[in-house]
């Protein structure tokens, strides 16, 4: 799958947005809710229908009023203030960039950000986010199996080398 292509003016807007987000997140102390906004916009992706995902649709009342999105209107409003300063950027990119900057501002790693997401006005039906009550095996079963397999493999190798 090819990466989206954006022009240099768009990249300059992304850099400007990143600076504004750094200041906003530090000043408002809102990193957790900004990261949650990015996750909730992206977490609706359905691999079977190839719908949902990080497309900015969480800005629609139909979606931000879902039970799982309770309280995210605060982060949406923060981003809306910033959007006025960087109007060329899609909401989809702005929300994901907010998550990236939230991680960085709180001392996490620097994350490469690839812009070029398109906005959607179509909100997914409620219930598309993974259910946190079902744990990681529900969310990432294949990854978890791989992690356990690798851990056992390395443990056995460690024991046999000792």
C-alpha cells in the first residue's frame, strides 16, 4: 500500500500544527484526552468492510455522542480552536497528530508522522471500538499469540544455554 502524498505547503502546515499542539497540550495539560481522541478516531476501523478508522469522523455529533466517546468533545473543541490556525490540515491528520504530540510531550518516543489522511463525514455505528473489558486477547489475538510464542522460545533457549 502506497503512502499518501502531500505537497510541501501541507507539510509546512503539519509542522505549524505540531508546534501549536505542543503548546496547547503543555498549557492545558491535556495529553491523555488528546491521545484518547486519536485512538477513538482510529479504533473504529473494520478490516472486513475497510470502513472507519482515522478519518476525522469523530468530530460528528453522531459519533462523539457514542457512550465510549464520553468526554471527547473537550479534545475535539481544543482541536477545533487549532484548526482555525491551520485550516488546510484534514481533521483526520489533526487528530492523529494530536495523539503523536501527546506521546512526545509526556516524554514518550518521537513518532514518525505520515500525513495525508482524508476526512469522512460518515460515522461508524456505535460499538466499533474494541471492548476493553475483553482484554488484549480480544483486541490483538494474533499479536498476543506471537508474543507468548516468542517468550517461550527465548525462555527455552535461555534455559538450555545455562
